[in-house]
């Protein structure tokens, strides 16, 4: 009996040698990896799916500096489109025209056309969210124009493929605050939320040249670097792709756009503003320009109140730190005598910008993209009373007050600004 048990154990151990666990796998040379995926509205009430596929033959043959999406023998990625019933159906149709199985395991970005976003995205995203190859950390963008055109014309000159470009674009938002990087998971969860409405960064192809520049200050223009949205910034060069501004949603439908500067205020109100260069008029020498490098010193402080009649008041305190980056007036803002004027003027500038943006989201978009509802729902003990309160409908009537506290901590490489000498008559 003991010998039989030992023999059975030996057979079980021997069988493990033949269990490799690879029966359902695919070899690397049998798979084509989708780097980015785009969605447009089809002409026949379908969905146009566009994929950017890595070209392993070219990538493997690249040597040193072959950026811009091109190698010695061609493009490092291939763009294909199909009109189909949905995202996953599109992948299956692509397999009839490619020699490899398409995989989403390395997909870094989903590009949604503005037209499709205005009609609603849940019906398309719900099917993708169930797919076992989906990367929930992939970035999502709204494209002004067609996503198909964006994927075809986006040729990053500094990267071998768009994959690295999308990774860097996501992290670069922390350096300037002109758009907010959003993942598939974050967007999809917010479309279902009762306390915050979703946003997506804007992307576009800029076909023109420098003629899209806004007028300068002397010609009645405004003093701001960020009052553009993607596709409008007056930049010329090899790559035509631009990322700036934010698409505003109400549930899963896009209801409007805000520019780069408004996006900075939006990030401040959410406590997600990292760094950014902001311009304003010199408070003691208007209309001379003045530039500050700004970052959020700490998270905003929220105080919420619900009246007996159901009215809502939200008080927000923002805490910013700024470095003096540049000015033309020659005023010694490094001194304790003048620094308070600069701090008060910048606080007023940010406060007015935040209040205008909040008012716009209440009157034009009717969408709480700031997540004030996240702070407000603490007044309710259980989920159902909070849902019955219907914050999405009450938000346009809420009273939101913003107070900004700014401290100028550093003044760059100068300890004192000497006044300019006036020319002798």
C-alpha cells in the first residue's frame, strides 16, 4: 500500500514536467501590438476604428537617431482604419487584413473624436472595459477633428514610436498645467460618479503656421501664454500634433472645452496643479508684463455647508507658492516693501480666474468637474440620501467662494532689482 502511494506521488511529480502552461499563448512573431487606438463616427451609423500598429521589422532595424516615426526602410508604425459595429468587432475585422493577431496589451492611448464624444462614450467604453487585454492605465484624449487624421499625421520627431510620446505627454502636464492627463479607468469611473464629472485632455493637428497667434498687449490682446486650445497654438515644425486644454463632460457626453489657462485654474481647484509659468500685468507698472513660476504649496481647504432649504455653499482656500521669473518694470520686488503688492495682485488674478471658470461650469456646462460633491457627500450618512439629494442638478445653483493665498518664496538669480537709469535729455 505504501509502495502504491509512493508510485502515485512519483507519477504526479513526473506529470508536472509536461505542464508548461503555454497552450493558449501566442509567439511574439504571431502578435501585432496596437500602440494607439482612435474612434470616429462612421458614415453609416457605425464606428470608425483606427489603430496605430508597431512595425517590428523597422523598429528592429533602426540604428541610432531614427526618430520621427521612420526608420531606414519605412515607418515604425502602421495606421489602418475600419468601419464596424464596435471597438472589439473592429479588432476582429483587422485580423482579416493582417498577418498577425492584434493585441491591446501595449496600447498607451485612446483618441476620441470631438463629434463622437458629444454623442456619448459609455456604449463604446463599456465593451472595452470588459476586454481582458485592456490597459486601464492607458491615456484618453479628445481630438478636435477626426481621430483617424490625428493618428495618421502624428509623427513625433523625437521618438521612435507614439508609445513613448503618450507616456511623456502624460507626465509633462505636471510641468506646465495646460492639460490634465486622464486614464481610461479614471474617466470611466467618473462617468458613473454622483459627485464629480469627467474631463479629458484635448489633442489636435495644427495645420497652419504662426497666423493663429493672438494679438499682443499693445494691440489690445491679453497677457497669457495659455489662452489656446489644441490646434490653435502658433507653433511651426515637423510634428503638427498639439496637446492643450480640456474637454468638459456631463456624464459621458462632452459639453464644452476650456483653454490651457482655465485648465491651470481647474487643476488648482482640484489640488492637482504641480507647476506652471503664469503671466500677469505688473501691479505697480501696468501694462508691463510680469512672469511667475507657480506651484501649489499644499492641498486646497474645502468647507461645505447645506442650508435648511437645500442651498449649498462651498468655501475654498488655495495655497500657492511663486518664484519671480521675469519682469520689465525694474521694480525691486525682492524687497519686503514691494513683495506684498505682488503677492496680493497674483492672488487676486488667480481668484478671479477660478471664479470665472466656476461660473462657466455652472451656467454653460452645468457640470461639477472640480469634485465639490466629493467634499459635500460627507454630510450624508448613507449612499441613498446622497443620491436623492441630486447634486448634479443642484450644482448650478451652489454658491462657491474662492480665496487665494500666495507667497513669493524665491526671486531667481537676483537678490535685488536696480531701477533703470533714465536717458539724459
